[in-house]
C-alpha cells in the first residue's frame, strides 16, 4: 500500500497519540465486533476504496474509522453510539488532531448517521459508510450492494475481497504508513490484530 497524501499528515501530525487518546476515552474498544480490530479493518477497507474514489477524503476516512464506533456501550442496540463518537471527535479536535469546521461537521455527520442504513450523496461520506459496511462479513453478513454508496464498493470483486479482511492481521503502524502517516512509537493495546 502506498501513502495517500500529505493532507492526512497535516491534520493528524501524531497518529499514535490520537489513537491512544481515543483508546483512553473509548467505551467500546475491547469488543471483537465493534472495537479496535473493527476500526482497523474499516480503515483498511477505506484505503482500498480511496484509491478508486478520487473525490473521497483520506483524512475523513481515517478519522471516521477511529471514531464511529469508539463510544459503543454494547454490541446490540445502542442507537446513540454514533452521536457519542461524533462528540468525542469534537472534543479531541484541536488536541489530538486538526480539522476545519466544514470537514468536522462532515465527520460528525458521518459518525452520527452511520447506523441509519442510508446512502450518502457526498462521496466523502459514502466511502466512510461503505468501508464500515464492507466489514459486515465479520458478523456473517454479506454486504448488500444496494446499501453501498460508491461504485468502488459495489464494483466486481470488492464485496468478496472484503470477506478476507477478517482473516488478515492488522497493526496500526502499517495502516499509518498506508495513509502516509509517520509510524507511532507506543500503543496502549500493543496487539497485532
Ligand atoms: Fe456503529
Ligand atoms: Fe462500524
């Protein structure tokens, strides 16, 4: 995987510090279904879609992967977890990452609405939601192309490709590199899933 641009670096100068800040506040990081291992796979799926969706925004994809399920209280019905994830993002903006008002609103919208199964008109949001939905394989659900917003996610083979995400090991450092971010030094979790 190659870096996707300097914009992410500008907004996330220390990815390791940001991930640790989210892990510290997260109520759902340990869940197999919605926790940290899922966040990494959403980031990885997002990367694949980014390379085929020039209008998408790598910074938003990285931040969405990190925040959207960060504040889940359980793996079942928790309709307010998206809004709580958006609140955490607003709280850490300016402390652990930078983002202008317009894109902060877009990130918040993407987090708040990601569970409502709608399609996104804006491809910057669509890639985020599709990356999340492509990871439905982890709970034995084949992603429905009618619920995917971007051509890249619906394209031949992408849904099948996403099935293998669950078997692949993911470490943050590799994902940072793929997003063009410098590698981190320390992680609270330290795991390799
Ligand atoms: Fe969610
Ligand atoms: Fe998710």
